[in-house]
C-alpha cells in the first residue's frame, strides 16, 4: 500500500516505518495517524516480519508532537475523536506481536514521546530531546502519556515532566529509564538495525511470547503473572521451535528457526 505521510520498508524480516513529514518535524495530524493505524494493523498480520523499527524522517525530529495547527480549532467532541485515534495507534503498536524498536532522532515531544512510550525498546541519538509539554498549550497529553510515562519511569519523575512541561536531553532520558541507551546520531539506525537483526535471529515464537507475557503480566499481580508465565512456558514445548533450539544447543551448532 502507498502512504502519503509514512514510509514502509521491509528487509530481512525487519520492517522500518518512517514518519515522513520532515518539514513539519513529523508532527502527527489525523491523516498521518490513520495511515499509521492501517500500516501497523497490516504488520500485525505479516508473519514474515519479526521486528519493527519506528523512526522519523530527517535529523531534527522523531516526532515533534501532534500537529498544533490541526488541533487549534478542534471542538471538545473533535478533540475526543482525535485523542481516541492517537490511542488506537499507540495501543496497536504496543500490542503488535513483533517487538518494536523506536529509533529516536531529535525531538520526541508530546505525541512523539507518547509514540516512543508505546514501543518495546527505545534507542536515542545524542541530539534527542524528550518531553510532554502539553500544559504549555493548555491541554494534557492525549495519546497515553499520563499513563505509560509513570509506568515506565515512576510516578514522581513522570509528574515532574507532566506538570512542568519541561524538556530533557537524551542523557537525562537514559538516566531516568525513558530510553535504553544513547548513541551517536550517525549510528542510530545502524545500532537499531543490529539490535533488530539479533532479535530476529532468535526463536520467533519465543520472542513473541516474551512480549505477550511482559505486556500482559505487567497488568497482573506477581502471583498471577508468574502463573501466566508458567502457562506460556509450557506452551513452548508444543512446537518445533523448542525442539530445534535445544537440539542445536546440544549439537553445538546455531539453531535454524523458521518464521511462523
């Protein structure tokens, strides 16, 4: 499918989705969100794709936020529709069966920060900047920021960012746990690709089950979550992947996993 505001490239079981509005610092308007929702729903059904990378076009911004020129004239009802569309996109990313890596180049503000929060792993370039500056505009985050940010970095630190609207640099984002690591800008996509290739070389069913257990288990108490893990651990022994992985280990050779 051809999109106006995003690019989709697939190679070696890795899909790269690029928000492609560099003149607008990749700001998220309704059309862009609708295209992203369609794209991610299609990727969810593509068994040949084992890892997804999300990034923004250009060197200045991952996503600088939702499109303020679009939002400025919205009514409350229209704001609710727009917010629910943003939630549908971030929820779809979060629930993709494949691991999702955010390659954060430049500004990740407002909706851009929220987009990164929906990803499983976040790598940032050294020029990246993060924040939820919505209070400066007289609004609150509308794409999940008030919920995912406290779950990731803790309530106190999240409240500081949410209430103040301040922007932090990549090193501070890494220190508080908002990103996994910081890399040189010219190495960002290469590092994300290397990580994606490593993940794609592992048992695809096992990787997907890991994501499922982590995401669902985080919403349970520890006892129920461990019981859930045990159930999916047992499920692994019903497939060919476990047999190949363990046989390869015993035979001292690399496993030959099949995409499923």
